[in-house]
C-alpha cells in the first residue's frame, strides 16, 4: 500500500495557506485547505492518504514527525505561507532531513513569485502551481512530469509563462472530502457546523492589479464532474458548501447545467460563493437561489469606482454593482462586500466606503487592510521600480502581521460604523434561519470585536 500525507505546518491557530491566498482570520473562521482537497482527487485508490493541519489541531513538529515516522509516506505535500515564510521553510528543511526517502511537493502563495522557486526547491522535489490544471496522477505513477503547473527539481523554467485570456476545461476526478471534514474549520456564512469546499475553477477572468490571481488564466471543471463531487459530499452527510472559486458562474454554458443539475438531483444543498456582478445575469441568479445559494461575496473594494478603474484596472461599474445588490435583495440572497482599506490614499475614503456599504444594503462587509500581494501587478511594478525588496514577506490583510497602525485604526472605525447600528442588527437577526447559524455568526462577531477593537483599545490604553 502506497501512502501520502498533506501537511499544514505548525503556525498561528487561524492561519490559512493556499496557492493564491494566505491570511490570519479576522474573526473565528478558518477555511478548509482548498488546494489539498482538489489534489486529493488525483491520488490512485490504492494510496492511503493522511492529512495533518498542525495549526488548527495544535500539533507540534515533534509530535507530527513521531506520528509520521511510524510509516514514512511515499509522498508529502506541504503548504507554505508568505506570512510565516521563515518558520515554514525551517519546517520544510527539517522534514527533508528527517524523511530523506519521501518525495516532497510544495505549494503556497509565496510561489506566485518565481524568485522563491529555487529557495523552495533546496528542500523539495517539486512545486505545484495549480490545484486543478495539473496531471499529478502521472507524476505519482511514473515520476515523470507532463504538466506545466508542476515544476520539478532541476527543471525550473528560465521564464514565467505569459498570461492567456483563453479559458481551459480540465478534469481532476472526485476529491476525498472525508479527509477534510472537521468542525474546527469554520466558514462565517454557512448554516451548520460542517461544510465542504468545492472548486469549479481556478484563476480569474479579470486582471485587477492588486489581486494575487490577476496573472492566472482560468481553468474550469466540467459541470458533470462537479455534480459527482457534490453527490459525494451529500453522501457524507454534509449539507453546506462553499464554492471556493474566485468568480463562480464562468463559463455560463457550464454554470447553467451545473445549477440545473443541482436542482434536478434535489441535493438540497445550502451554499455560498464568490462572484463578480459583471459575470452573472438575472437567469443565473434565479437558478442560484433555487439550487440553494443563500449568500454571495463580491469585491466592492472602494466607493471610488473611477479610481479603481484608472489605477487598478477594476472594470466593475457602479450601476451594475447597485443593480446586482438590488437583485439579490429581491431574491433573498445575502451579499457580503469585500473592501480594501489603503487602495485610496484619501483619509475620508473609509467613511465614504462605509456609507456606500450602507447604501448598497449589504448584509455583511469585510474590511481588509491593503497588502502588496504576491502575484499581483502592484507588487511586480513596485519591485521593478525598486520601491520594495523582492524578498519581503510577512504581511497579511487582517493587519495581524506587518500591521500599519493607521490602516488598522481606520479598519476598526469602519467595523464599528457598519456593524454597530440597531437597524443592521435587527436586519441580521431577522435573516437567521437556524440555531447553528445564530451561534456561528454570534461567535464571528464576538471574536472580531475582541481581536480587532477591544484588544486594540486595550493596547492603546
């Protein structure tokens, strides 16, 4: 029997690692390891797979190594984060020294930058750049690589591949979701304590300069394969899904039969997704609602839409944004708007941002602190201009690491102004549909205020 392990190394308890995103949770939530879930689909059935999330399960390096040493795995997939890059690299080095015969494949947002590829390869055998557009099965079976999204030691390309606007259909099979179902993973908008993450695509159609996915072309899975995955999740007794796509619903000719299939099969799933209002129309929204969608997350970023277009190539119009929020409100779909504090240098921008969130009648607003993300055009340009060191690491959008006190103060002000309104609290309570949902959202709010308002106030006293 062959074996493999997926590993999130020891680190902060609310640290999320992935190929395109890493953060420390602003509240009580922590996402499932989306990339590991996708990659688990490509291991042959005779592989025994273990999963260790040392962060959420509070497993020390010594405990992990002792457990794995009982039967050392053939392959280890290890995720690294730019936020704790130093400790993660130390872990990788120690793992290599301890398990010399294990093939090590690494992944993480840090590898959106080619300058870190060779550093990672000092202690690994390969680097994964995409969790659905990759023939990992071929590598597992033969040791050879036939995928441009798997970089092997000794064969690092001299140049990065150019961005392609053309989308690509791919297949991975059905992930082993049973490995990743754990009540310690929390998503703030689901309606029970267990949920599963399903990916229909990887990469983004849009090229907003501040985004880590602006240079990653879209790969998408056939709706039939996704329906089989949802059937598997349903069989495990899970009724809540997070579609972890950058923008759910693309291409439309694939999204429509997916939604229709969910309805026809009567899965009765409750689900949440990220979406771009420019990407969907009324037909798609109505089918989303009918198939179980109750919450969507959209990037609003800032009230100054013209500034976003001119400086950051953000193409969403104010009119479409307003129309979309109104359509969702009529259908009874909750909307969470993501905002970025720091894209706009105007001190009054955050106040306008909060007023805009109120005007849109958002059900939730997530106020994030601007960070120069790996893989973004903003970071690429700043490096070219000599304004930042290409090896600088250790920042996150919650402000926990590499914090900017002025932006943290503005973020805390925005949270208070948006959430501490009697009218908002009454609306939020009226939309709660179950006791688990009430508990989840109450815990999120308490933790958010504890971590980012009460704690900051105590620190300043």
